[in-house]
C-alpha cells in the first residue's frame, strides 16, 4: 500500500468539525479493511506533475470512526475510488434531489461538514476543485454513487456528496450496476462474517472509476470510461478472507463483468491514471487474493 505524507483528510463529524493532515500510515489505516494483520488499504495515487491533484476526503459516521474515505481527483472533478466498510444492506427506490458539496476543497476556510451549496456562509470559489449540481444538468447522465446508499447505515446522507459521485450511464446506474450491488449484498449477507471480537470490520468494499475521454459541465467534469468494484469479506464457513470484483463500461451496452481481484488489478494498472503512479495500484493486497471462483455472483451481457 502506498502512502503520501501530507495528504489532506477532511473529516465530517456530526458535532465537531475537524481537519487534519495525515502524516503517518496508521492514521490512514483507520479507513481501511481491518484484519488480524492490520489495516489493508488501497494505493493512494500521486501525480508528479500536480502534487495537489488528489485529495483524501474522509467521512465519519456517528458510530464508526473512519467509516469511508474517497480519493478525489480535483482535475477531473470525480472520485477515483471510495473505500468503505459495509454497515447495512437495503434496497432504495426513491429518487434523490439534494446533493452536498465539501466546502474545504474550494475554500480552505470552509467548514469541514458537508453542506448544501447554498447553505450560509457561502463557499468561496465554489466549483474550482469539485463538481457542482449545474455540471450534471442536461448532461444525460445520472449522479452515480461510488459508495452506494444501499451500503449506508443511519447516516446515509454522507453518500450523497458530489465528491462520492460520477457521471454514470442511466441504464447502468438504474439497472445493471444496481442489480450487481444487490447480488453482492445478498452473497455477503449469506456467507460473510458480520463481525465479532476476532474479526473487526469484516465486510469491506472499494468502488472506483477510470477516467474517460468525454466531459460534461462545459468541460469541467470527466465522464468515466469504466466503473469497477471489489469486495473482501471474512467467509464464515471457509474461515478465511475471500474476494470478488466487477467491472463495467460506462455506457448502454448492459455489460457487467465478474472477475477475480487480481484480474481487476491487472486491468486497472494498464490504465493511464493508475499506471503513471509511482507503484502498482493495489486494492486490498495479499490478505484478500483468495477468489471465490466456485461461486458466480453476478454478470450481465446483452444477448
């Protein structure tokens, strides 16, 4: 796992606003999969031509510190990945009209609690480093969450931040990707340890986006070429960590591919945003490379 000293973390707290600069690996690991061997974290990307391009935005739930963290690309104004422990399984059908922004991305003096764009006091330079609602208007794309609300618990509002959101093909977002999420939920609910004294945070996922060649919002916001996700959980019958991954082109092809964690990492490391990094991109690492190859969870291709 890579670590970049001085990576900015924005913590969203229910009662107390706090911003810290992470200077050690243990500080970042509070957001990662917890195993008996310690924290297992995704590689943090670094752009040598723009050291301030990527920001780590951490969200705190009321009952769990470091519940999820997003690596945000301020140049493309989309998240690269969101890494999260899964607290809840739900099926959500209602539409969402309110989306939030992270004030400190654009204004160093802004509050560290996510807020509505128009909420006073106004955010200075709003939209310089992050997407805003107007970027999505008339684009034909959905606001697609990386950390889905179907995995959120009582503080589901944290998933409705635009820093956790990418322009997503409507059919993929509303049908095929959603069906995959629900199938993964069902598998984990039936087969994965829910927690206990020996296994902390046993249901974990990382969902990301590969930048593409299209833009919306007058050239401000990148439209990902692919969406990807991987989970790692402690299997209650096998008594070991297991994983599975999915990849989908961000279009109307109705395609969601199922693969192993290693296969997904190989594909991602061939993409520019990952290959230009100073080290290979790793999602979970060795602890989670056991693939449940005997089990098919979900895949779909148009006939």
